[in-house]
C-alpha cells in the first residue's frame, strides 16, 4: 500500500480544477460498483493556503487522492 498523501504536500498546490474534476470522475466510476457515491462532490470555490478543496465536506484534494489510491488497490486484488 502506498503511504497516504499529506494534506500539506506541496505537489497539491499544482492541481488544477480540470485535473481534480477528472479525479472526481474516476472516483465516481471506481466507487460505483462498491456502493460509494458522491454525486454532489465537486471542486470547491474555496481554497486553503492555495490548495483546492473538494466539496464533500470541503475535503482537501489529498483526501480524494487517498480514496482513489484505496479504490485502485482494491481493483488490483
């Protein structure tokens, strides 16, 4: 298993809205068969210290990436 991405990781400052939107689409696709649904998840208009947030409780992008990592690993098993 990969180490979780820290919410303060500097690489997250480079994430653009189209990139995060594509990650959200992947989350929806990978999560659907497992019953994980975030229909209202979207890129937030707010940021914290230059980092984009994702609207499912204003989670940082690191949360989205960590969820996707878990789903990708589950697909490999």
